[in-house]
């Protein structure tokens, strides 16, 4: 598996999806060039893309003013992602995947910070976000490993034991695309 995950402190919990996995062949970060990311994608059958993003792709880290100016994965990578098994966990990864006909497990909007909660009218606290995102990520890893990508969205909805506004929102925003 090739992992593409920027070193962003607000999504560092997502490293729980791939840490200590023996099948990780490459780990690409914001330090890697677009050409290096393309080469890594070409060389593997399973691509895990994690972090912040939008319908246009997966962001790198923000600049000093907090803006995301570089995409680690965007439309120029799609030709290399087609035919691969993809796992895309970033906001609106499902829209990106649907636009380009990609196959795998993708998230919609996932709330991982207070600004995202406010933007989506979800009442929560930073403590709840921190706690729930770790649980969400560990459960997601378990589902991927034990149930496969196709069964993961339904299984994750079943695992929401809190049923808060935050957890319900996040657990219901996973999609398997064939």
C-alpha cells in the first residue's frame, strides 16, 4: 500500500490507519513532489490518501496564513489512480472519486476541528472531536482489515455507540464506490 498523508497536526490521528502495517510500501508527505507522488501511485495497487481536502483533491499542509495552496493529489493524478483500490479519507473525497470514476472507500465531509463543526452546524467541543476522531479512526482501521472496503460504511454506522451530532455526522459520511 502507498500512503499519501501530509504532516498536518489536525489530521495526525489518521496515521492510526497505517502505522505498524507491514504492507505500507511508501509514505508520501508534503515534502514529496507531484512527480514522486505519481511514481508511488504507479508502483502500487492500493493507495491510501488521508488529510484535509475538497472536491478537487487532497491538500498538502497549510501555508503560514492557514491557506491550503498545494494539492498532493488532484485531477492530474487520476489516470494513475484508475484501476487501483483507493481509500480516500478527506472532506469531499467521495465527490472527487465520483467525478473521476475511482474505486474504493471514500469519505464525504468529516468533522475533525471546531471550524468544520461550526460550518456544518454541529454542536460539539474540541475534547469530543479529539476523542471521537481517534475512536473513529481505530474503528475504521478495524473495519477495513476485517470486513473489507465494501462492508465498511455500513459496519461503521453500526459502531457509532455515542450517537452525538458529531459521531452521527461522521459515521454516516463513508461511501464505497465500485
